[in-house]
C-alpha cells in the first residue's frame, strides 16, 4: 500500500481459546440518540438467550455520522470487558437443515448457506426464534454495496479497479445463486419466492456481518456484534473463550458514557469497503493502487527513493510507469468531474463513488510525487 501506517496494536485476552478476525477499540463520538422500541425488544430477546453474558456496558443508539452503532452505557476502564455474547447465539452454516444441505452441491460456499438460513428465518416472520434479530438486519434500500448498483451508477467507476472487481463479484454471486436455485424451487414453503436480486441483497447482509472464528475459520453470524461500526484506527481485539462459551470484546482504553465503540474490519481501502460493506471513510489510510501488479519494478524504484538511494538512477520521464500514472490521474479527475455533474437517484452512492475515486486519485498523486523524486541522471 502506498500510504503505510503503523500496524494496529492487538489486545490478547487471557485464557482465550481462539480469536475472531476483527479488531476493536473505543473512540469518542457524539451521544447516541434514544433507543427505539424495536431495539429494546431485540435487547430483551438477546438478554433472555445470552446465558448470563454481560450486556450492561453497551447500548444501541444512532449518530448522524455513522447511523446505528453501539455506545458505552456507563464509564468503562481500560482492559474491562464491554460485551459478552454466548456462542450458542451463533448462526453457522451447519445450522442449515440436513435434508437441505444434502441436495446442495459440495461447491456451495459457507456464506451461501448462511444466506439460505437468513432467507428461511426471514420467511418465517414472527414465528422464527430469530425474528427479533432478523428484523434488525438492513432492508434492501439501506444497502449500498457496489454490486447492488445499477449499471449507470457503476459506469462512473470504470476508471477504478473496483469496477472490474464488482463485475467479478456479481458473477460469483450469480453462480452461487444458480447452485442453490433448485433447492429454492423445490422448497418454496421454506423460502417463498427468491429472485437473484433478493439473493444479492441477502449476500450483502451476510457478508458484511459474518465472522471467521476458531482454528478452522468457521463463518458465523453473532447477533449484536454486527452492530459495531468500523474505524480504521481501532486497536483492541474481539476474541472468544471456548471454555466459557463467550465471544468477548475488551476495551483497550478507558472511555466515558456515550462514547461510541468502534470496530476495525481490517486494513481495507475505500474500494474494498464500498464493495463488501457499502460505505467509505474519510482520508482512508489504506487506500491503494494496483500499479505494483502491473509494474513490479516499482517496488524497487520506490524503495530506493524512500531510502534516499536516488543518486545515479536512470531518469523515469516518459517511462511506461510514469505514463500510466499520468493517464490514471487524468481519467480519475475526469470521472470525478462527470459524476459530480450528473444527478444520481441515490445520493449515498454518488458520495461512495466520489470517495473511492478521490482516495485512489490521492494515492496516484502521491506515487507521481515519489516517482518525480527519482528522475535523476
């Protein structure tokens, strides 16, 4: 990546039997708004099934900056557990009924099985034991992952590698849908009528909320853990205690009541966040370019330049790499201008596209500046 930052510190919990692949910390934010009755019902349901796991340190609220999230309900000390969720509340691919699993191709991916479970429980409505949780999952209109965009919206990203990656993701989702379509048709009493568009929306929901846990990286969904919002500067770690059967979030610093507790989904660029989660973050330190793949020699050029070993290097002006950087800067600037001149049906998607292109443009200009520093005979 072209804008490296110090690696995040990881808080390892004592007596932990494994780990989950997202990092957590607490950062200040504005006070949450009042909890809605719908979330109050969810919290009551969660507490009744959580095997005495401690939920007292957090509450669900919303902020103008990040929407729904989890906030401190009281002052918390550094090193204190802020959330304990029973692992019995996990939704795992193995929860799919055996008679359904048996008819699925062996190549069906774990997230596809999770998607089928969500479709089943959603179709049950209030009769589902998971109804309070399922009702908290986002509606299709609330999802902005780029593979859900209309072709006209996606066309503004043609200057970005995200355009191709989105097309690849769409192809993969379509393939997965084809593999389970027979089961969906055979058991309409379990799923109702499910279209490809329905499946794409459920995929977006499952992918953005699932965690890989344990040594075998089992993919699971754990209610309430998916209410945490992302922040690239988060430091603490979510782990699970196999002995006590809890997923545990521990604060790596003291924070006061009403501070928002953020999570870190990983070192992800805005392009990755837009594709997988449907949002971006300002001044993302992990924005990147794929130029190293196209021009492997840039590794040596930039390493020498950053290390001060520039004297005596061959001039780069007019080289293929410099020409490509200049071309991409021009196409990104043109794309940003065009998307701002046209009206979008979805303002949020327009802002996402602008953030992705702007982040990549910032990185490209940084690369150009570094390459300019190597132009010495």
